[in-house]
C-alpha cells in the first residue's frame, strides 16, 4: 500500500460509493506525487511545503468524503 493510500484509507468505503472511491483515489495519488517530490529534496523549506500540501490534501479528502456521503446531497 502506498503512503497516499494508507493516509487516505482508500480501502475503507463501507457505502461502496463510486464518488467516495474517486475522491479517495485522487487524494491518495496527489499525496504519492508529493511524497515523490519530497524524496528529491534536502531543503527543509521545500520539505515543509510538501508536508503541508500532503496534510491539507488529507484534510480536504475527509471533507470531500463527508460531502459526498451527506444525505443532503442532491442528484441534479
């Protein structure tokens, strides 16, 4: 399992929602791409920016999944 898949828990989708799956896979891929950048730098400021990006992606994924599973979501 990749770092992104582990952080986003891509295998956890009890509702079997395709929207949740797509959101989680996208966030996991973003985190994996950021992690690949992190492996190419020794600059602490660059590393800090990459870590912040990964942290915010994880947070964004949680809120996106919350929205996608809301009973208030309309199918327009």
